[in-house]
């Protein structure tokens, strides 16, 4: 095995070990989401910008995953429509409000929004958390403070207010993203490679999903969990969940 790959694996293991220490935050978030599920309220999830969308896609219609997630996957920030374009859009103040309107976020009291953004500083991210506050939507952030603490006020990647997601959300789950995101050092080359943000975001979201299932079981509520559609009986098991949540989750069917 290459020492380079071994080192990368060890770094990811270390980040996961740090995320494991966020149990209290996972528990708080799971209780709030379980309350929403019990009350038949919407549980939204958004990754406002570029690769953060992958944290949302990770839990949509996922084997072993919950059917509750109203995945907000905006075409403006999806990389498939242009990577640089998505970066420009995520830095556009005011854009998030229209996206939240399109997904009817805050239509009823008791809704929850999980905001996945590894850096937690761009305009769309901050507008999302601030707009959710206005609408009475409880916010859970899957983010870090590493970039937030070093990127200066007025930088083009920041929201004009200079606010940080980890400070504005009701609950903060630290994904422990290292500064710079990339972590692999190549001898003879100055720039690091091998990003970590998607690993951190997706691991956090799977941990959160599992903690929610645990909380629902404690309450005597049958968790709405998908089976793999590729397993015998998977389609049959999933059909009832698709019929229930398909009318609520825009991207499910």
C-alpha cells in the first residue's frame, strides 16, 4: 500500500474520531428532528453551495436511510450545471430566499432545516440560516469553524454581514473540517491534494440519521427507513414510504 494512501486514510480516521466526540450535538439534533417527525412536520436539508450538495444527495432515497428528508437540491448551485457557476451563485446575496420559497420552507410551525456547508461562510449559507430564523424554522448546522476563524471580513467568499453558520444555527454539529480542506502532501509539490469536506459532511449526516432512528425507536415510533432497491423485497418495502413521502419530498419520485 502506498504510504500516501495510508496517510490519507489515517487522516480521515482521525477526523471521524473527532466527529465521534460530537455525540451531544447529534443527540440534541436527533431529538428535535424526532419531535418534527412525530408531529408530521417537514424536515428540510440543504447544502448551499457546490460540493455541499453531496451531503444532501447522500441521504436522499438511501439504503438504510430515512425517508423524512426534504432534500433541497437547487440547480443554481449544483456542479452539473457548471462548477464555477455554482461558486458564483453561492456567493450571491438574496438568492437563498427564492430557493426556500420554491421549497415552501416555513409554511407551517415546527419545521426543521439541516444546513450542510463545510465552510459555513458563503452568502447562500448565511442567508439560509437567517431566513429560516425569520420563518420560525429550527436550524441545525453541519459545518466547521476552521475557515470561519481565518477568512477575513470582506473576503469575496463571505456573506456581506461577515456572520458564520456555526454561530447562527440553533444547533451546531462540528464536522471538524481541517483548514484548507485538502490534506495530502506530495514530496516536491507545494500544494496539498485530497479533499476531506465530503467525507466529513457525509459521515456526519449518516451519524445523524442513525441517531434519529435510535431516538424514534426509543419513543416507540417505527422509523421510516429505506431498504436497498437492489435487494429482494426492496422495491416492495420502499413503495409505502415513497407513496407517503413522495407528495412531500420534491426529489423523491
